């Protein structure tokens, strides 16, 4: 298999050099090296998926085709193929579905039925490609379950999540503090790998370039960027207060702080609310001392706002948002009313995933994961999704409590942090739809990957199998 892959990539690289730019050959060699490493070590594949999903989620191959695959799609597909082939060639290895594997497959089956039904069995190529990426991202759940088999591998996956989020936050902060023109040049330079080069490349509150800039990193959209930061930030906050953090305490503090700051600078009220929900979840279930930083931060914000007027624009935006007085939330209200009407007309299996609905008087798309689910896959799909999430917490909570009771504090904190990450994502989903959007497959991959990793941790015992010295030296 390795030989055939090498021959295929070698031929492709030779053709690229002969008929294209010279750098294409070096790119092919790099792809060959990465592919070889993925075949040898699934941990490399996990690292590539997590880092691409967090840092460069919309990067694509630097050439145009009928359908141009992106880096995340290729890395997810490669990782999936490798561990499936390993199962075929290593009879001693067993397929790990976990208790939620079949329910997730059932949910994906509902989405497929809705896709076929909504498109009259003839979806257009773009919708079909985006749906394929969505399914591939959800299948990252199974990649986690089958590639993470030991405590050392689990620690690596958890650290990768923190590192990927930290790098993304750092990029977002650097671009935010740079002069707008320089930041714009950097983002436009990514146009070679599929990023936008015109229009709303830099983002501002109310799309006003003279107003407040929004942090976006390399995520294109500040709201999706904020949602990703909130998910990983909730996990990072847990690590900052854990008895045995996965990283050195100073690094844990730095990551939690940078993720929280970057989330705030996205100006995404849904993302900031999700991060707060994640922190409150951790404080309520285990680390009571986290209440003091939360209360202190709230008191500091009130003092700065009431005493010095600092942050007045953000506080005003939050107040207007709660009252649905600003333009963005008035548009949300229109979307909600539109979605409710779609659900009323197509309540069972929804309207599928097309860019337009079956009725010309109703548009598609709504800024809420729950309304989006009911709109796209019907009430059947929404209830199935809620059931899967409820089953996740029903299993993960007792496992977390048992880990702490067994004095396996490292695993207990990891489980609690992953639960907080999902709680944050579900809270973000009240006002945004990115964790169930076929055009944002990286958000789908992170959501289901975190759930898969949490289920893997249930059966492990970190206390009995400490990390190797090499792993402990990581950061």
C-alpha cells in the first residue's frame, strides 16, 4: 500500500513539475512525506486534522478544478482510510464504535434521507460536495475512537486541541493588533490556497470599516472563529484550574487567557456567552474556586464601564442584542420567523441542504443550530440530535465523577473540560449555526471529535499508566 501510494504521488509530482510551476513538485514531495508518516503513525494524522481544523480551516489545494478539495477534507479522508485499512490488515485490532457510534450513524442516515428528499434525489454538485465534507467531519468521531487507544495517545490528542486553539487565538490577536492594511495583505496572500481576496476580508462591527474591528484569525468569519475559540477555551479554562493540568501551569494560564481574549475580540456575543457557560459549567460541577475569577471579571467590567466608560460600545451592543434592537438581531428575528414557518410546512424531515428552499416565499438559513436542524432535517433529526447529546452527558458525567473518586484527577479534569467544551458549543448554538453547517466542516469535526475523545477517555485510567518521559517533556 505504501509503495502504491508513493508511485501515485511520484507520478503526480512529476506531472506537476512538467506541466505546472516548479513548486508543485516540492508540494507533492511534502504530501508524500506526510502521507508516509500518517501511514506509520495515526497520531500524525490526528495532529494534522486538529491543526488544520483550528488554524487553517478553509485552505485548499492551490489549483482550480471542478471540485477543489480542501486540506481538512484530504486529512480527514487520509486518516479515515489509514485506520480502516489497519483494521483489515490487523485482525487483532477491533473496530471501536463506542455506545454513541450507532446513534451517530443513525443521525447521519437521517441527514442523508433529508438531503435526497429535499433535492428530489438530484442535489447539485456543490451541495453534494459540501454534504460529503460534513459527513466526513462527523466521522472524525470514529477516527478519535479508533486512533486513541492508550493514555499517552489521549494526552497527545488533548494537547493538540489546546495547542491548535492557542495558535489560532495567537494568529487572531496578531492580525487584530496589526495595522488594517498589513493584516489585509496577509489575509489576501492566502488567496492562493482558497481564501477570499476581495469583499469582506477584514471584518468590522456592523460592516463599518470606520468602526470596531473583529478578530477573525484565518477562519474567514468572526462568529465561527469565536465559536471555535469558545469550545477550546472552555477546555483550556478547565486545565488552568485542574489539579494536574496536561501542560505546565503557566502555559495553561496563558492559553486560557489568550483564548478568552481572542473570543472577546471577535465581538461575537454568542461565542462570549458560550465561553461563560463553559466556565460556569466547570465551576458548578467541580472547581468552585473558578467562581472567584468569573465574579472578579464581571466586577472589573462593571467598574471599567460605570466608572470610566471603558467598553461602553461592547456593553451597548450586548444590551441591544438582548433586547433585539440592533440590526443583526432584528435580522435574526426574521430568520427565526422564516425557519418556524419552514418547520411548520415541512415538520418531519425538513427541506434538506440546498441553498434554496422548495418555496420561493421562504429563504433558508437561520442563526441557530437547533432551528437549523429542525429546518434542514426536520423535527425527527432535531430530536435525534438532542437524544445523542443527552446520551453523551448521561454517560460522561458518571465517568467523570468516578475518575475523581478514584483520584484519577488528570482524566477527571480532561472529561470535565471536554464536557464544558460541548456545553459551550451548545450555548453558542443558540445564536449561531456553525456546528451544524455543511459549509463549515471544521466546526463539525471539532464538535464530534471532542465527543469521541471524551467517550474514549471513559474506559482509560491515567493514574495507573503515567505518561512516558517523552510525552511529559511536551511543553
